[in-house]
């Protein structure tokens, strides 16, 4: 038996920050499904595979080992045993992750992995298709949104803190492209589940967003 909270939303909507805080608050395991796609994209780059080599990209997805481990309260990501936690946030990976994750066969492999990661656990899971495809029967469904400019600003500041050298204009353009691509994926496209609660985080401080989501989760839990 497991308990699942699904939080969907586009890049920069606050999913990562919110789910980490809420995981601690409600004693849940935090799973960022986007990590699995980023690790695969990193593997594509490492193996020198071009984006038009679809068969190679699919085959690679089936033959890599992805693990997420919590060490000293920090989530660390491993590709074939190697720590790639920082590498998967590079602008090179960011530039191709949406394209490779759009491939139907890749998504099927990764969704199966994501479901296994949550199996038998109480989790809060973030992504773009948690409530519509990965866990359509999630106990609580939330969709986060924010204006394009706000999302780009957040991601730009986040990159600076992580030592990733990108301009605001680069980030803005990348998010525009990702939004467009994510909305038109054959499987797991970015959309709001019919029974998701939509929360707009534009202009909100982290504490304000957390307070909003906490109230939603507490009220939903009372009814379960």
C-alpha cells in the first residue's frame, strides 16, 4: 500500500522547491521524475549520440542504470554508478532533455522506472505528467503554474547559485522551447489533469506557496 501526492507543472513553476519542503513537512519520500530524463540525456551526450539517432537513444534508455540515493539528507543521482548530480543540470543536458524525453519508447522505459521508485512507499512526486499518466490515481493531485518571465527568472537565479553559466535570455528561450515541446509530446504531454488543483505561484514567496500547498494537502488528507 502506498500514498502518492503528484505535483505537475512546467519548468520553473516551483515544483522542485515545493516538493522538497513538503516531503520533509509530511514525512514523504521525494521523487523528481525529471531527473530520470536528465540522466538519460546525459548518457546520450556521453555516448556521442545525435538527436536523429532515435534507435540508439531508445536502446541506451533500456541499458543504463539510474539510481537516486539520499546521502546526509541530500539526494544524489548516479548514472551507471557514477555521481552525476551536478552534471545533469548543465546547459548542454538542458538543451536536449525535452527532445529525447519526447520519444515514446524512452518515456515508457522511464515511467516504468518511476513507478518502481514509488512502489510501496509514501511519496510526493514531481514532473509534467504525474497526475495524467505516471500516477493517474494519485491520492492528491496539484498543478503548479507561474508566468513565463517569472519561471525564467527563477531558473536563472537557480543556475547562478549552482555555478551554471547561462544568461537570462538563454534561460527564457530554453523554457519557451521546452513548454512548446512538452505540450505536444505523444505520451505524457504537459497538461492539467481534470481533478488537479491548480495553484499559480507568480509573485509568491516560497513560504507563501508552501502555506498554500500545505492547506490543500491537509484538507485533502482529512477526506481520504
